[in-house]
C-alpha cells in the first residue's frame, strides 16, 4: 500500500495516532523503537485501511522533552510556543514554571504565561506578585478568567495561537482543560475520536494530544504533571537557557566557569548586585546538581 506523510496527533505507550488529510491511522513503530513524539511528521506505510507502520521521522524543527535520572520523555515535536497555565488558586509551583521556561529556552520555543482565574480578586495581588518574576525576565503574562470572562479570554489568546504550534502545560487545577475547551472548536468530538482510535477507554487526560485548528495552527494539550526534570540538559545548554545570564556569560575570570562558587564569576557578581535573582540562581545550582546525578546515559 501507499507511502504517506502523517502528523502524529496522539501517543499512548507504543501506539500512535497519525492524521493524513483528516483521516486517522493507527500507527506502530518497527521493532522496539518508540522515539516518536506528538507533533512529529512521519513517513508511514499503510498496511490496512486504518493501520500503518512508521518508516521514518521527518527532521524536527524543535523537540520539547523532560527527563529524570533514568530516561527522557518526549513531550512534543515541531512546537513554536509553550503556554504555561498558572492560576490564582490553587497555588502553583514556581519550580515547575521555572523548569518549563528553561526547557523551552533550551529547545528554542517561545513562552507565554497565562494567569487564569483573575475573577478570584482577593488572591490576584499575590498571584501577580509571583508572576512578576517572570515578567521581569521578559516573558509575556496574559491575565484571563476562563469561567467569568470566556469571550475576553478568547479575544486575548486566539490571535496568539494563529499560525503557531502551541503546547499548553500546567499543574492540575489551573483550568488548562477549560482553556483548551474554550479555544479548540469541537474538542470533545476530537477527543472521543482519538480515544476510540487508540482504544484507550476514557483515559485521554493521561497522554499528550494534538488538535489541528487550521492548516497553520495547532494546539497540543499535555497532561498535568507536577514535575519537570531537566537531566538531559548539559551545563552549557543550561546557562544559556537562563535568559538573564546572557549579558554576563563569557565575562568570568575562568573560561570554564560553572557559576557556582568560582572567584571573579560575572554571574555570581550579578547575583550579588541583584541583577540576577537568588531564586533563579538557586534553580540553576539545583539543575547543575541534578545533571551530575545521571544514570544510564
């Protein structure tokens, strides 16, 4: 049967769902390899009306992944932007937000931060204060209330989605699913189709999936996770992913400076002077430490 180019719109274990001209194909990889990600464009060989084998993965523009000591987990390929969803309540994790920012910078993906549930006015000042750290680094913050002001939310976010391949991530409880339901037309129908095709029953929230809005625009929903490991980043990738380190890199006394406790380190001097916040440098220190704990790489 024919060779086709498919876009991977969902993955569950080693089972992938490829989309070709609006038609869904259940795809498998040859052998044990399972390094296919949602958003990948792949070359497939159709083996039956609704099944295919993945023969090759097209070159990726970007690849976003998280990793622990033992292995990497591909989140999505060919993304152009990452939306991090936080809210006034429940409390969000600064650590998760910061790590997501670093992962996006390292992958060359732009970031937008959404502060949801602005209608909870008594908690808004505190939430604003917490996201001010990221605004200060140059990341755009968009304040919305999916529940109280859906039309205004749509008006703010739809133009940002246009022509982009966006992934939404956030801890559970931040309103990410409601946001996607608001922004993606016929999302329930698409989700049901994906579930039926992958035969996963009702557990669609546990895996990443892609919704195509038009030819140039797609939205990827990633499950709510509480941790974002970055064990795959080298120290060089890491220091460049902290945007506020940039003006100071290359100005340290030692060319191979780790920016941890070396003398005459330009980054540490910037922490001292307040140009770089301690909370961000502490995260850098933590990530360097984690990267040294790798197993099985």
